C-alpha cells in the first residue's frame, strides 16, 4: 500500500499581514492481483471495478492492478492476500479451500449477493473470512453462473470411469463419485493438457471457455449445470483496517456497483447464447453444435466434515427466503 500526499496552500490576508494554511489530503494506492487472466470472463468485472475506483476515487483511493496469474499463481493468491503481499485479490474459494474450508458452502447458494446482504448472509461470510483468513470479504461476483463438465469424448450417462478429468476442490468430490481419475492443474495449463490428450475433460463454469480457447480442444458440454460460481474481491484485513472511513466507503460503493453487473450472467450462460457466440468466433468449434444432456443430474455435493458444522447456519442465511 502506497500513500501519496498532496499539499495545497491557501493564503489569507488579514489587515496588513497574511497567514498561510495548508490543507493535507491523503490518497492511498492499493496493489491488486486477479487469479484469472486479465480480459477473461472472471476477471472482467473486477477490472471494471478497478476502473470505477480509479475514476471515482481520485484523491481518496486508487488501485494498481499488477496482473493476473503471471503475477501470483492462482492457488497461491489466497496466501498472498492473507499475508499482505498484495492488498486486494480477485479470487474464488475454489483456490483457497486450505485457508477457508467453509468457503465451499458458497457454491450451494441459491440467491443473489444483494439478497445475501439483506438477510445477513454477507455479514456472516465476511466474519468467517476475517476470522479464518485475515481478509475483508468486500464483493462477490458470479451470481447466476453454474459449472459444467466439458469433454473430448461422449459419455452415455453419469459414469466417468476411465476418464481423466481436470478438477478443482469445488467438484472434486462429485467427480470422484462418478468414477473419474482426477488431475489438478492451473487454468493456464488446461489447453496444452487437452491438446496432448493428458486429460479427457474438465470442470468449468458456463462462461470463460471461449476466452481461454479451450473450445478448440473440446467436443461436448454436459448439461445441466451444477453448483454456483463465486468470484470474490478480498482485501487484506490489516490494509482494510488501516484505511480511512472515506477510503473504505469508496471501496464499498465500488463493490456495490460491481455486484450489479451480475444481473446478465444467467442470460449469457444459456446453451443457445453460448452457441451463438461460438458461431461468431468459429463455425468449426465442436461446441457450436447442440450440446448433449445426460439423462439425470449430477449427484448432490458430498458434505465433508471440514465444513459440515457450518452448513446449517450458512444454508439458513444464504438460501432464498
């Protein structure tokens, strides 16, 4: 965190002499990193937030977006914001389950972040982030976006036996139940793994496949979607507590503005809209054709002991009224 001090002098004349008065205002610049490649689906809203803050927070607070995974590897970003190596992180609980095991519950939320702010869920999740991870849970994106299974070969039903699937902690338990062999890699390594045939598929949300070019190596998207995406703006708690009220208020205002961008997510991720986008990009993409749907939905997410005790209260706060 860098603080820039701007001095302005006003000279007032009284009778035959003048006195000088200096008004001092502090502007703080925060360092930020995104877990996702800049310009892609799950970084764009955060980049818009940064732009909004830098435009509307002049003289109060600014954000220096250092970069994406090339700056800090995705699975290390949680540690970086926890320790203060970076001040702000655009991250998902899927990348920091070792620091916040209860974060898995966010993938089961069925309402919007606006609903969660109104019913007390947001305050609960924020408190858990502060107590367990030393970060302020500032904002949330991803409402209305589900996960899908993407494959290079067809399947006849809910059985992934013999297939090697790229996974993250979000759907690791589910894919294990379906019999898959699991591989965990950073997003930047998925394209080459598909190209080499090292994996037969991957779990990923309904958005972002085109940005990463994975559609070139993918033939099938399995419907329906499952769980819900969470992409969170986290602020190191020591940094947050060191800000002035005006600086915290400006960041909160920008967070509320960013969260309104969630409204179009459900529409963007529908199969019809995805096929339209694919046809505009490349008619050769296998995913541009109608997508297969398995006969039965994926099994419910197994609840592990690491966050079972937190489920009742999280579910009561984060479920629709």
